[in-house]
């Protein structure tokens, strides 16, 4: 067995605290799909206190793309409810920094940007229900290959709130026609991590001209006998930031999520 294979297996078997340590130390930089099986992954949004209430209202009005897992009070870096001891300013593999709607940087730490004014939001991520999809016999090639999921900015508008408005972003997975209903059933049990798909089939109906050319993430082939299935995506706040242009918004880099200590089954409903 090669050294590279051994390291890959060790990473795939690592738990949330160990993965967060590797991210913090810069020892691991890769999309988090397929990592920490059984544990909830989350999108990150960090805003100055002045814009935080408007964003909280935006999440309440748009629960499909922005399902709240935890709100961390101003200045704090520890998400005590979902990952005690973690540091949101350093424990992701890759961040994005938006300044007045423009992507200004994609660093591996934002500790130098943190202040007592910053409020953090953790939002549910569809990577959480991928274990359940795989368990239901639905293959996910991007997980098998350690690649990023395909994401698209749609023509569907979110519900505005305060200073925030913008388009819905979706993630796409190719699902065999005879497994689409099962995929809907499985993911419907996870409303706090986007839940059931928002669209199945014709990408053009939601403003996507070509599914082979995602706006974010890696391309996914939709093969013969498969349907493109689209779920609301927690990257939506980044598209919203580009339109709404808040002075500063810090997020995860798409596909490079925050890994919590929460278990997937805690997110499921009967």
C-alpha cells in the first residue's frame, strides 16, 4: 500500500476534532464531502454586528438554503453548541472574504480579520445527508473521487430581508431515474440541512444553461438513465453578498465546510 493511499485512508477515518486540527495547521486542504462520515457539516457566514440582524431575518425567510444550526455571539470564535473548543476563525481548510460584494481573498485563516464586532452563523449543509443517500444505494461519484459537488447560481430569487437579497444557489447530483423518488424520501428527513430537492429535471427551468459547467465546484456528468436533481445550497449567502454588497462578509470556500461534533442522526426527523 502506497504512502499516499495510507494517508488518504487515515484522513477518511479521522473524526471532527482531528480534521479541524489538520485544517488549522494547514496540513489538509481538500473539499470536505466524504470526510467525517456520520457528522454534520456546516456552511459559515460571518458578518459585522450591524448587518447580523438582517441576515438572521434573511435565514428565517429562506430556511431551505439557509437552515440555521447555530448563531455565535459577537466576537466569539467558539461554536459551543455544535463543536466545543473549535475556532471558527482557523478551523476550516479554506475561507472566502467578500468586501462590498467583491471576492477579496481566499485565505486558510481569518483570525487576523476577527473582531469583537463579528457575528457567526452556521448553516446546514447537504453533505450531511450524503451518507443517507449512499446508504440508500445512490452512488455519489464526487464523494468517491474526493471532488467538490457541482453548484449553480439559479434564476430563482430568494425572499429579501433588510439589506440582503439575491439568487438561490443549488447543488446538483445525478440520480438514476428509478432512484429519484428514494432520493427525495431520504433527504426529506433532513430539513435542517436543506431537506428535499427544490427541483428535478430540466435545468433551464431554474436558469441553468448547461449542467456540465457549474458556477462553483466540479463538473458532474449526467449519464444515460439519470436525472439532474437540485438541492438548495448554503452557498446562497455568497451570491447574496455579491448583489447586496455588505461592507464585509466572511464565508467558507464552497465545498470546504466546517465539520461539527453533531451527529447526522440528530438532524433527521421521523
